[in-house]
C-alpha cells in the first residue's frame, strides 16, 4: 500500500480538488451495516482523504495515493442528484476534512428530500457550525490497537455541541483496547450517550472468532462506570455488510 501524499498523515487539510467540488471515492446505495441505525437503507457518499492511518483500516482505498487520485471531483448539486434514499451517510476516509463544504452539500440533500444525515468520523475534527445540520454524529475514536491516538477534547466537543445526536462506536482488537476505552471516556466526560457500541476488527478473515472473542472480553469485564456495571453500558455489534459480502467488498 502506498502512503498518500495528497493528505499526509495528520494533515487536517482536504486533498486538493477542482474549485467547487468534493473528491468522491464512491457513491452507493445499501443498508447501514453498523451502529444504532443498522439495517436502514441509505445512500453512502465516501469522500477521499484521511488524517489517520489505522492499522486495521478497511477503507484504505479512500486515502492511499491511488485512491485519492482516482476520486472523482463532484459538485454538491450532482451529489444531491445521485442520492436516492431518505437517509444519507457521509463517510470516508475522514469526511470532516471537507467540513467547510458540508453545510452546502447537506442543504442540497435536504432540498432533494433527504430526511436523515449521518456523518461517520474519527472524532479528531470538530466544527461547531455543523452541529445542528447533522442528524447523527457517528464517532469512532481510536484505541491503541489501531496504532492511532484519540483526542478527548474533540470527543468532548462533539458530545457538548450535539447532545442527543452522537453515537460512540469503537473497534476493539486487543484486550487492552477495552481498558483504554473506559480510561478515554473517563477523561472525556461522565455524561455519555446511553450506549457504547463496540465491534471487532472487520479485516479479520476469521470474523466469527473475532466476534466471539470480543463478546467474551466484554462479559469478563467486572468494572463499573460511576456505580453502573460497565458491561451493561456496552452493545457488541457486527458489521452486517462485512458478514454479507466479506472483507474485500466495496460499495456495499
Ligand atoms: S480513521 Fe477511518 S478511514 Fe481513516 S485510517 Fe482510520 S479507519 Fe481508515
């Protein structure tokens, strides 16, 4: 895999595109495969570039040099025309690299009848101007098994800026990740969403084993969170699209 030169690791600037366009890796229509809206038909708009490099990334084609070069510069008008479901998911890569253009895109989507917009983000970039225009912020902060580092201040900004419209979703790939997750949440705030979603490494070929291992890890946790058993706050989930189409499929 070639490391992307267009969005260097850690850069919070979007990859360059023609003026007035967004770099689109793919647009597809499928069901939401994970999180609290699992199973809902949606149009997915995947934007190019990412400021992180997670070891288990299942969409590296969105930020490699080749992936960024292959992205199609697309106007917000055209993206709105391509959206055919009532729910739209803006994903990546890291869609918040493109935060300055998202209000206009979401405006156009609403004008086309889109009723619900989710932004899937690694929770390292926040923009208070976007807080009210997004229906669901799906945060996926990174744990040590990813090789990346979460940013508690930014996660706290999402929770405070969009109360009731945030879900927290963690990929847990090693026993220390669960401990690190609770330590991170302790740093962030005691007022969290009602559920903490966790899921296994979607790139593992033995996905069923990875899922069983995660369930066993959660059930073995005897800690508590401000007087509540920690495991009672967790919901273990599998990626439905991963189960249905396997780890290598795109556009599903
Ligand atoms: S933040 Fe998401 S897109 Fe970026 S490297 Fe990590 S998993 Fe991949």
